[in-house]
């Protein structure tokens, strides 16, 4: 069996991956809060999509990709199938989106909806992870310990259910931050548990491997992640909060009350009414006493 390294660049890659997972979780939970206070259907769909991209794309998939930058196998280079790598990102976002929709939409059976959404989202996150692993091309045969695979899937399901519960319940910024720290631990724990399930039987070869290197993909993916985070942050800052809507409604009510207190001015007489009034006055004076 070949020797596997998960921290080929020291603690740089796990630290960045944890920061990304925390940041994505914070943005996603904040989007979920905006979803709960949204006024219309279109606005709710908008925040649901942003929450899915934040948690599925930034907190989970980009964390996975950065962590893989520190992964190496002794005796063989590693390349990545671009199509499968892209598909893993779509799986993560879609799975989280479905889980959020189940948990956030509807009225009754909230706990049941959270569990159901957590199972779907967790299985989707696990599928994302192992799809990303299947995208690897190397000289050798890859095998997995089914016990650790099952453990990683269990962690993914529990982490997803907790994330959905937090998306439904949290409101205060400090609690959102604490929840994001916990979600970051869960996401990274799932990833590295899944990685320890992997073993490689190396096959020394000088043949050219198809696919792209992790370093070759870091620039386009990094640019996409950075602009995505900036866009999400801008959307959150520019959108009115629940307090903003309450303040706007209060000011509108005060304006209506002030307008109701202003006395109405008498309408100016029309020329016809003046002429009619003058004729009546003269006719009254000419009448016999």
C-alpha cells in the first residue's frame, strides 16, 4: 500500500478549509434568517438559492477542494477529471438546496421535516465527497474501508440535520457565529473521516495521466469562490432586514396618522356658485317687506 499524506502543505490547507466552511456556514445561516422574514414567494426562493450556494458551494465543496490541495500519494502524481469535479459541486449545492427546502417550507411537522431534509442533504454531501474522490486519476488502485465510509456518511447526515435545525431556529448574530464554528468542525470532520477510509495500491508507471492538477484548477475555482463570497455578502448587506421593514412600516403609519390630523381646507367657490349666491342676495333685498 502506498503512503498517503493528508497535510502535504502542513496546516495551511486545513486551516483555510476550516475558515471557508465557517464563512460559508455564516453566510448560509444568515440567508436562511432572511428567508424566514421574506415578504413574498420570489424573495423566499432567492434567499433559498443563496443559502444553498453558501452552505453547499462555499462551506462544503470549496472546503473539500482546498483540503484536497494537501492530499498526495507517494509514488504517483494526481490529476482530476474536470467534469466529475464540477459535478461534485453541483451535487453539493443541489443536495443542500433540497434539504433546506424541505426544512424551511411548510407549516407542520417541523422536526420531521428537519430530519428528512438532513438525511437527503447528508447523503448528498457524502455523494459529493466520493464523487470528488472518484474524479482523481492516479497510478494505482483505490479502495475504501466500508466501516469508515459508513462513519463519514453518518457524520454527514447528522451534520446536515444540525445545520438545517440551526437554519430554522437561529436568529442572533452571536449564535449564528457560534453555530458556524460548530458546522465548520462537522464539515471538516466528515471530510477527513472519509479521507482516512481511502487506501491506494500504487502501480509505478510513467504514463501520462489525464485531467488537470489541483494547482491548475486553484486559480479559476479560487476566483469563483472569492467573487461568490463577495456577491453573497453584498446581497445580504443591500437587502432590507426585518428591522428595516418594521421601521419603514412604522414611518408609513406615522405619515398616515399625521395626514389624518390635518384639517381639510374648504374648497374655493366656483364662478357659478358666486353668481347664484349674488342673485339670491339681490332677489331677497327686492322682496316686499
